[in-house]
C-alpha cells in the first residue's frame, strides 16, 4: 500500500462493528490473511490508545476516538505516505493535540505526511514545509518562518532607559538613532519604557541596538514580536485582513 488517509469526516467506519472488527475488515480488503489482520489491527489500536475500547461498537466512540481510529486505519499497512485532511478541525484542543502527536510519531518513523488544513495557526511548530494554495494556484512554498516573515516588517519590543537626562525626549533620540534602519514608536502613555521597533528588510538588529547605545540609550530588554500567520496568508492571497469575511 502506497499511502494512508486520515479523512476530515467520521462517516467512514461501520458504526455497528467494533473498532477491532473495522480494522480487521479493512486489513482483509487490503490482502492480509485473517490472523495477520487481527494481529495488526490490535497493534494499531494499541498504538493510538484505543486498546481498551477495541471491542466497543464504533457508534459509541466519541468524536476524538473516531479520529484516532482513522489514524489506526491509516497506519494499518505501514504506508510510506500519509494524507491527512482537516483531521483536527472539529476537535477540542486536547483531542487535536493528541491526533497531531500521533501523526508526528509516524513522521518520526520516516512516514511522509501531507497535511491539508485551513487552520493556519496549526502549522506553527508542526510543518517542515508549507505550500499555500488559493483558488487552485500555488501562492507560496517554503518554511513556516519564511511564511511568517511575509506578514510584516520584523518588529521587536524594546525596554529602553535614558542614560542621561536630556532636554530632548528619549523617543525622539531613539528615532534619530535608527532612522536609517527602520522606525520606532512608543507602546503607549501607560508604558513609557517600552517601544516598538520595526526594522527594514536589510537592517540588522545588533546594529540598531548599537546605534541606540551610542546615543546614550540603554537597551535593557528586547523580544521579538511574532508575525501573524493569518496576516501572511491574507497578504499572499491579496485579501484585506480588516475586511475579509472568509468567503
């Protein structure tokens, strides 16, 4: 068998059969002798945490259990490729996390996983490579960090202190110091010590920090503001994130 499928829907099992009987049936369809099909079905149910429910009718399974049963069926014949179609879109966070972990385990064993999803946040920390499709056209191919960099200029939150009391404001001197590398703005009147730094594509963070230091501004802290994956998606598909209604 060349690939296994984890579908988005859960109407792909015989609800009046047990989880074990379903997997034995699918194993037999794919050419396994009965004894081998029973053994392999039990192994797969154990792998996805359903061994205790092996003889329950699938109609009594929770939605999350049925998703895990889908994973068990997909690995039944140890295929080299998995196709996963919106496998977590209607699961609670715990169930979604468990399904992702099951798929991640298979990937660690050498299985190639093709995961189709509309949940953009789901790919963070999960996908090795992303292909973004919009209306049948490829809009992007690359890594998650590369996709995130498309959402906006690199931005950082800086904790700044004035080394010396000056007549000019800290913000005005900071703006002058990094004018050639980007822009800096206050976070708000309620937080006078923190500033938002946006760097141009060719600028280097270390050089911006050095320029601030040379202007007698102490940089006491710096953290990157994560780019928003949804914003990157909307930019690539040429939609306005303020007005897009998802249609």
